[in-house]
């Protein structure tokens, strides 16, 4: 396959960026999208040019490190697929593909396609945990957890923290990410003692980090590579109201 | 350190089952009010490093934790799919601490230290309890009890899991605990920061030199103790199931400063990975071993059979694992299953375009269990397979082939998980400790959390109790010299300005290792590798092309430094494989096999850990042996028939 790539290039956080165009040939359908970028980079290096910087690590859809807005859609917009799992058989010979970094004010660009997502870490630090020190935990079967609750918790816990939700939201809101964590812990008996404070602190942190408000566009759910449902946002809103009413 | 010619593992006295309890009682404690005066460096935020950092933070130590990814939540522990073992015996199927211990020793082909393995089995049950308390959503039965599955190399059902994302859920538990400590101010997290050197002062580990991967700044960090938990070195083979960034840098840097590297040739090849599709391939994807619970592995009986799987009748299929190992069948341990697949392909019976693949077939499972049940159990794995290959494995059998997956070798540590360098502790996959020559499925997650949550917090405390806090200075000459060495190394690699890309060197190194030090090794192949690797290393330092500069975000530079260290390490790995003239676990020397083609151990001459010291003035590394003494179990030939 021969392709035209239009790629966002930006030297560092301070510089302004621009789109550059590259012709790449000899791409085969079995390559992953990132392998296509690898091939492009090898050629750029051989031509004495600077390769395109992008984030990636596991290349199997679980670490959440890869990003990329492909043809205007986070992770390319294919259902349940991260950028690293996307394969070139989804494209056609002669296609023009634009590749840009995550766009959200809380994710500043560090270089080319690499952005800073430490705001997500700080939201988790604000309350996305259960305060149980190592040691002294009761037997794992001491508190039975009904299977539907365990399954619902797992559905939410599957979030990989990639940031596609915030990057695809017109308001740059991180609601889906935050809701996934709140909902995961609120579905488990172990998470209940801190449920009120947790949701209040995490939501406050999200606002402080500069993420926008949720106005129910549902773009996040459509672009989420782990199919995290917006029903978790509803769950989080209930948790939030409960905590506010109780004065937690 | 050497006693009677044998390296001393500092194993406590007393009966096996009581060693850890006694040792815990005998270890010194640090007064809670004093703890924050001790600074602890933890390199790595996976299950082992993250677990240790969080727990030491909870105890009140002053911790600095490092990872090269943009967040600690992305350590490669996240990718583990299948599950984590624990001797809970919830299924009442005859499991016990002793059985898990015995299975692990046997699975490791009698090449691990009994006392460490026993401790691992002991604390396994605490791990599950701890994870549940922290909100890990393990799979549950309808009655609300924890669910289990069985896994390769075991006849009991002791594996706990969270769908096909067990590693993710365990790591997110660790990440949550770590985040809580960051908020509490006990842990300072340094993401996108790579350790490039360790600093010793008077022979003790006192700090590290790191590079900030965003700004390129070389930073100096001094502490009372250094803990490394930097994961496995699988990508020395270039293609593996590891993450792109997994590396041997931290370990090889410590080795160059005098830490012993143990059993580098013990590498594990996983039987169920998606086959290579072409030269562009950058990594290989594991299909969880749990698939072998219900899938049946086969190849055509005829060589070069051109027919598709559906056209091959039952009596022309060879379900070779079921045929050769009737009692374990498709659940035979990884090394055995991998070699059996290689043998079938070497005989010309491999499937797929490259002939390097075997079928993993769910047709019978779907008939027996129904499609929805198979979907419920393995749906995410089938989806993953389809994304990569474009094939629907409910309709056509999966194609799988072995790939490098895990590295049992690592820095040598004693019972306390301390290396031979005082003050340098090594945890998780980056040490050599518990899995001998082969690791059983679902045991690495267990070891990572055991080391991080339950072992290191005690043994590190014991070490610190004998140290005066703050007895170091980042301004001392040892630190400035180490930082200068790192800057020089970076400058050198950037100024070569050669013709070949870093990746082309990495790929070539990987091919050498896979072809000559992979699934089957011989004197001849290893000698050849030992010729090729130094030549490649020389070419690297003359002809590599690394664009960009040192004081910016530069992924090519990061790769170049890692590949340079892999080139150092590969030679050590092949040399270890050459001198271990026996077959055991993942180390298969063709010269040493039984009539049936099984690994042939030589207990008389090789029942030891090979701990390598870096050569002082060129030449070969120096061997230190730790003799393995088995008090509880008797040597036996591993049989899974
Ligand atoms: C695909 C896959 C599936 C697996 N499935 C299972 C399973 O089902 N069950 C099981 O028990 N085991 C499984 N394993 C093995 C298991 O996941 C690993 O052995 C284990 O998680 C390793 O944990 P760790 O903490 O030692 O290292 P990692 O989780 O790899 O963490 C290493 C850490 O070190 C950091 N680091 C590395 N080098 C540097 C450096 N130079 N400077 C700074 N930081 C550095 C990294 O950033 C990272 O934080 C699997 C492995 C893979 C690859
Ligand atoms: S909710 Fe989905 S899109 Fe958002 S961070 Fe999690 S996995 Fe990514
Ligand atoms: S690289 Fe890990 S999710 Fe894509």
C-alpha cells in the first residue's frame, strides 16, 4: 500500500507545531499502525531527518500508553481498539491519513504526538484508592461479593487510562475516566467506607486540572477503546449527589 | 562472600516451614519515628517495585520511585492475562502450601533455592487477601466466592483471575496504593525517568543516576538503600511478548559495578503466541495459556499438508501433546509444549504461510460447552486474535507459535533479596530467585507481589536498621563521576553519526539470540553467537545513527542506550548457556536429551546457580557457584506423561 501521511510535528512544549506531509510506500495490511510509523521513522532516519515521536509500550492494547488522533478520531475510532491494535488492513491503498496528538487543555503536547497525561495520575492520587495498608487483610472469601457486582466493578476497572475520552470530548472532559474509577470502587463492599469523600475529591481535582464539564455528548463512550459505558457517569453522578446531600 | 567455594544465600536455619517466621522475628526493626529519616530509592513501578514503594511508604520511609513510562500504571505487569497462583485450597482439591512449593520446585526443574520458594508459597495466600482488600475485582462464583481456574504445570485449581486482565487489575491495585502514598507525601514518583547508572560508595549502593526523558537532564539521586525491580530482559531477542521498553539496562549497569548476574541463560519461551507475520514485526502477542484448558493443539500427521484445517479429517490430525503427555495433555508445562511445537514444525508439519505455527482448536470445546460459554471464558482473547490476524477463531482454529516471554535469570540475590552489593535489593522478574530454570504459569505475578508487599518491606528494614540515616552525599566524587560517565556515554552514542538505525541492530541481535540461543541450543550454535555478538557490538559503536540531541525528548536515543546494554548482556547470556552443559527447564541443549527428546539434567555437575561477576580487565566473566541443597524434596526426573 502507498499512503500519504499528514503528521503533527512540534519540537517541544514551548514551540508551535505544524502538519507535515510524508509519502510512505510498501506498507502491508498485516502491519499494525505503529509498525507503519516505525517503517516511516526508519526511512526518515536514513534520510537524515528527525523521526516522529509517539508514545507506546505494550503494543497489545493494555498499558494505555499509545494515543494518536487518527483521521480526527481518537485511536482511529474503531470499536474496542487502541492505536497499537489497529492494523493497516483497515485502510486502503492511496489513503491520506492525518495523525495528531491528543487534544485537551489538560494534556499539553511534549513533542510531536507525545502528550503529558500526568493530570490523570493526580486525579487518582486525590482519591482513586481504598485505604488499606499492606498486611492484616481478612480472608479473601470473608466478604462474599455477588457475581453481578464483581462483574460490574470489573467492567469499570477495565479502563486503561489512555485519555481518549477527554481527547475526543468537545469540552475536554475527563468524566468517563473518573467515573470508571469511582464506579469500580463503589461496586465493591471494600470501597464503600470512603465512597463519599472519594467522589468529591476526585471531581474537585478533575476540575482543578482544567478538564471541562460533561454535557452528554457521549463521544467519550464512542471512542473509548475499552468500551467503558457512560452508565458509569450516571453512577458517578448519583454517588456525587449522595455525598453532597449527606455532607460527606 | 564465598564460603567453601559456594556463594552463600544467607538462608536462615531451622525447618523449612519455620524459616521465614523465625527470620521475621529475628530481623531488626526501625523505630517508626525514625523511618522518615531513611531515604529509599525504588527503580520500577510494576508489581514488585510499585508494591515495595507503596508498602515502604505506608511504613513511613521516604521513598523515591522511578519508571520510564509516563505513569507508574503502565509497567509491563499490566499485560499479564491469565492469573495469579495462591495456595488457598478454596476448591478443596488437595492444594496446600507444600504442594505449591513442590510444584514450583519441580516446574523449575530443581534449579531454584528451596527456602525462597517455600516462602513464596507461604505468602501467596496473603497476596489474594491483600488484593481483595484493595478492591481488585477478581472473578467470583454466583455464591460470591472467589473463582479459580487451572493453569499449565499444575493438577489443582489454584489460579485467581480477573477476566483476561489479571495483571492489569493487580497492577492497578498497586498503582492505587502507590498513588495514595504519593498523596500522603511519603513517595515521590518520577515518571518518564530512566535509571542509567548505579552509584556505590565504599562498596555500598547509595544512589542512581537518571535521565529525565522529557528534558534530557541527567539527575543524581542519593539514598540509604537502592531497590531495583526493573522487569525482564526478554527483548534481548528483539521479538518477545514484553513491552517495547523492557530492558536490561539497570541490571547490566549494576553488573558492571560488581553485582552478580545469575543464570542469564534461563529464558522462557511461551507456547501460545500469535506467529510472526513478516519483517516489520515489532513485538509478539501472547494468547493466554488459559486457552489450553479448553483448546486442543494439533498439526496434520502428514508433512506439508496443503489442506485447510476443516478439510483435514480427525484421523489425519496429530494432537501431539495429548498423545505424548496423556496425564497433562494440553496443559503440559511451557518449555515442554514449546519444544513439542518446534519439533512438529521442524518435521514440516507446521501450519500457516510460514510453516511456523500449530493449531489451537476450540471446535470440541464449543460442542462440549456451547458457544456462549466459550465466549464468556475467552471472548476478549478471541477478539484480540481477530484484531491482529483478521481471523475469527470461533470458526477457524487459532494458529500459535512459541515466543520469548519471561526471563528466569536476573541479578543474584540472597534470601533477603539483597544482591552481593550491600544495599542493593532486587525484586520481581529482575532477580533470579524463585523460578529455577522454568517458571510455572501464574507464578510471576505471585512472586512480584510477594517480593514487593511481603518480603522486601521486612528485609530492607532489617538492612536499614544497621545504617545511619543520611550517610551519603550526592555531591561526593562517586556521584559526580557516575553522572559524568553517563553524559560521556550519551555523547559518544550521539556522535557516531553512522549509517544504520538502532532498530536494525536490535533486530539483528535478536535474530542471533533466537537462532543460536533460543529454543534449542548447541555448543556449535552458542560458539557462533559468541563470535557474532562482539562483532555486532563493534559495528554498533562505529556505525549506529542516532538522530537528535541529548537534551530533548528523544526516543531513538533511549532505544540506542538500551540496545547498547543488550549487546553487552547477550554475550553473557550465550556464554552462560555454553558452559551449562546440561538441559534443564527452559535451557535446552540438544546434546543433552533423553531418547524421547526430553531435557536431560546433570544434577551431579550442575545443581548450582551460576552467578557471574563482570570481568575486571576484559576476558570472560568470572563464575561464582551457589550450590543448591535440597533438604525437603528429592531430585526426580520431571515427568508430565
Ligand atoms: C504478555 C505477558 C503475560 C503475562 N501473563 C502472566 C500471567 O498470567 N501470570 C503471571 O504470573 N505472570 C505473567 N506474566 C509475567 C509477569 O507479568 C511479569 O513477570 C511481572 O509482572 C513482572 O513484574 P515486575 O514488577 O518485576 O516488572 P514490570 O512490571 O515489568 O515493571 C518494571 C518496571 O521497571 C521500570 N523500569 C525498567 N527499566 C527501568 C530503568 N532503566 N529506569 C527506570 N525504570 C525502569 C519500568 O518502567 C516498570 O515500571 C506475563 C508477562 C507478559 C509479558
Ligand atoms: S475511559 Fe476509556 S477512553 Fe477514557 S481513559 Fe479509560 S479506557 Fe481510555
Ligand atoms: S501501546 Fe499499550 S495500549 Fe497501546
